[in-house]
C-alpha cells in the first residue's frame, strides 16, 4: 500500500529564496482558493489502488475462485478482508458489501445479515445509502438467526424507536435474549462467576469532556475535581502505583494491601497481575499470622488488613487464580479472616457451604454466613441471600436485598429485578422497568458482543478509522458511551476559529471522518440517553446548520432541556446568548442576564466569560433604554413584600432580633480581641465604647418625650384660644362640675341643670 500524501503537500519546496517564495506562494494560493474536500481519500468508497504482496495476491485469487463456486467460507473471508483490511488487504466497503450480500443471499448467514444491517444503518464509506428500514430488516433476520449483536441492536431500535415505532414488548424480548446469554457467561467459569471488565468509556472525558476542562458537565460544577493540590485525585495511575510502592517499602500495610487490590482487580488501563497481587497479600498476612496460623500481634490495624488479605488469598485458592485451585487452603484462609469478622471471608464460606466445595453442603449455614456479610453491605452476599429468599417464595424480602445490591451495579441484581418486573412476580408487570434492567445486564458483559478494548487501542495509536468502525458497532447496539464517542470523533466543530485549514503540514482528515450528518445522528441518540453535553451539542448543530437544516427554535429547545438539569453552565450561557440576540426566541436582555447569572452559579469557572458577557449585555441594555428600544431591558429585581397585619407586625418586631445584637461577625471579632488581649477592658478606649443598643434606647425615649411635650403644648394653645374668643354676655365655661359659690352650683345640686 502506497503511503498517503496530503493533497496540500504536493508542492515540493526548492532551495533558495526564489524557490521558497514560489513554494509558499503556491501553498497560500491552495489555502485561499483550492481548500475543498479531496475527491479521493484513502478511506473513501473508491477502492484504494495498492499493490498486493505475492502471497496475498495468490491467496485472494484462490478465495475468489472458491467464491465463484458459492463457497460460504470464501465469501465471508473476502468480505471481512475488504471491510476490516485484514492481512494488509486494502479496504473497500463497496466490495465488502457485495460479498456480504452474496453470502446472505446464499444461505442467510446471520453474520452477513448483521453486517448488511450495519452498513445500511450507517452508510459507511459511501458503500450504500442509509436506509433504516432495510437495516432493521437485515438485523431482524440476523437476530432470528441467533446473532447476539443484532439481537441487541433490534432491542435498542424497538426501545428508542429508530427506524420503527417504539415497542416495549419487542424491546424486552430481544434484550432478554442477550441478557440470558450475558448472565450465563457471567455465571460460568470458577466459583463465583467470571470477572467482568468494562472497556467502554467516553474518550472525550479523558480531556475534560466535549467542551474541555471546566466547560463540560463531566468536569465542572458538582462533577469538578475539587481536590487540593496535595490530593492523589490529580495523579496518574503510574504515579499512584509508585507512591503506594514507596509507602509499602516503608512498612505501610494499607499501601501494601491497596497494591494487592489494584493488581487483583485490574482496570481498563492496567491488566490484572495475579502473581503480584498474591505477593502483596501475603506480605500483609505474614505480619499477623505465623506459618502455623498463630497470631503474632494484637495490633487491631494489622488485624484488619490481614483479615482482608486473607479473604483475597482464600478467594484466589478457591477460584484457582494465579495458583493451583485448592478448596482446603481456601477454607483455611477464610477461617482466619472470619475470626476478625471479614465480610469477604463470610461470603466465600457461604458460597462453599451452598455449593459443597470442600465441605458438606449446608444451605442453612450458607444463609447464616451470607446474612453476616450482607449486613456489612457486601453486594455479592446480598445477591445470594436474595436468591435464597426467592427460592422460598418470599418475594418482598428478596426484592429488598436485590434492590440494595443493585446500588452497587451488580449484574445478578439487575437480572433478577428484570425477571421480577418482566414476569410480574409479587408486583404488577412493568415492561419499561424490565427492559431497562435487561439492557443493563446485556451491556455489562461486553465480551460476548463487542470489542471495545481493540477500539480503545486503535484510538490511542491514532488509527481513528478502525476505532470509529468499532465504536459505531457499539453505538448501533445502544451503548450511550459508544454513541458519544462516534459523535466526538466525527465532530469538526469544536472551535469557532479552527486553525487546521491554515496548517499545510497537518494531515487532513479523510472523508470517512468528515460526516456531520452521522455526527448529528449520534449526538441525538446519546442525548436521548441523558447525556447533557450531547444535548448541548445538538443545539450547536441546529444553531449552525451542521449536518441538519438550521433551526433556531430547536436549538433553543435543546439548550433549555440541558439547562433544566442545572448541571450545564454551557447550556445556560448559550440560553443567555440566544435571548440576548433573539435567535429562536424573543429578544430579552433581562432574561439573558438571568441565564448568565445562573451559568455562573452553576459553575464558578465560568466567571470570566459570564462577566464579559454581562458587561456587553449591560451596555446594550443601557443603549436600548436611552433610545427607547423595543427590547426588554435589564430591570432591578423587585424585593418580595408581604402585607402584615398589625398583630403580625408587632409579633415579628418583638421576635426578630436586631442584626447588630446577634452579628456573627461582631461576635467573632470580639472573641478574637478578647483572646489576644491579656486584660480585656483595660484599654484606653474602654469608656469610649458604648453599646449600640443603649444609644438606640436613648434616642427612642427622647423622641417619645418630645412627642408628649408637643401634644401637651398643642392642647394648651387650643384652650387659651377658646377663652380669648368668648362672645360678650356669654357665660364662661365653668366646667362640668361648677365650683361652690357659683350661680349654677345650686341648680347642679338640685338636679336642675338645663331647667
């Protein structure tokens, strides 16, 4: 296969000033006037012309001769070579489609039907036009033929309504088919079942999310890494291992046990190392037990980690992991850990008694051990205990244990809850709940239908095309993380001012990776599975018309939906921006300000963009107010007022303490002063400090006294005025009781007033 040369690198640079000027002149001309999509890319629909090696040429010739005789194996091998590029064969999606179609027509091969359904669903490489109806037809044929990938795909399509109306019963049926295979695989292998490993993850999360560190939901707000600079949350796995190894060498048993756990469990980025795990566990165990099993020390901290290590050592003997299987040695280690109440030892002993592994089978003893471990919140024990209650017909108790275990994401818990919901055992049948649980079970066992480990490796090595194909297959099966990965790889709109087109030396993305329509499809599917950043991306695509017709109203709807979760500052900022500019919504500066403020409340890292936006918004709002514009300007938020009755006002006045009397700040300052002053109250300013409450009381008393004086003075003025204005001949007012000696006194005494 010939090395790929970028179309902008076809101009060769000559030496000298003139040659260099000519070279750069051609490059600038190409950038300005010829910067269009290449007509032929190495992963386009047109087969790449490449010279095959002699052995490969001979093999292809023999396969083609066999294919002419309708040999199914030859047809399948030719199709796989053209689709995946196996054995260094150049990829040709059109040729792969032709061979798959020929094989499916020959004998209805389920694998060929699955690949035809996948190619119709995605239109990969331009080999065929996307047709969701034909995709569903071929996937259904493959699912009926027992193809696990297609069974999962058909279940997802009926579950979400892709190419067909939503049908919960169909979705539950097909997801159950996959879940039954998944749980059978999980239960196979050594005692306790297979060790399941999760390989699928969102590749965007490795760089802080779709919008980068601090702007994406996964790395901002409540999800932000708020650990201090001395925390190991900022450290890489290699750094953590190096640190734990250092502490282990210094005698830290917790670090030694943690190293054993890491090597035993493994992860996506770290393969299991059972030999190393056993060595670390044995180091901890030997600090507490001698060779004969006697206890060396009574240190409770050493005893705790020794018991945990004993549980893992016994588990490795029980399952034959990294050592020869031995029930006798497993039982010895479990009993050692049991003396210290270790939950794992209790569970494993229950498992041995339930299945009769090296001991006499005893279900009652097993149940006792399970219960003790379950009380320590060990999910595996809760599952086993729930299964025993199911066998006894106690559905309510069994469901309670299963739901508790489901919090830990245990596959057995999901499966049993799915069966209970699907069959309506002890409760009303819930198809939606059953489908959701079956889907979780199916996605737990990636080994039987996916190859995400290969996709991750291809992505890390820079082979985006191969990684994309595998992620697309997972996306069609309903994996949300895989859908987000496909959309992220295809996304070309991560920056408003992309500089890639201005860099002639940078390799241009192939047409296979430039598919905005497909990116929009998978952003949408990911968003439907509650990915908030994908929902915001949907809004961006509608706003810019990327892979879909521009629709400002739909963009606003996407932003609003994402904003309602109160987790995406980006969505809230976008809502503020579209309200500020009136895109898809009525222009409203006041509402825009509220969204900007909410963005800052959601994520403090958005301080700079929000403050810049608010500054510009206030300027626009002020100009709008001065020019009497029609847009709703920013207004002061009215303070809520409550109409109180007189009794309520008096009650609140008496009960509500004055802020100066109970100020936390003043109390704190007083305490600080008292703590720092060796002789409180002995300073020169002691007599100058007057309590604010006394001043308030004196002012109130003075005001009341002044008011009383004014009232008295007014009454005296009125009385004197009345006396001065009395008419001639009119008797002066002698009051209500005439004094003795006055002319009217006798009449008053005789009761003759008025006669």
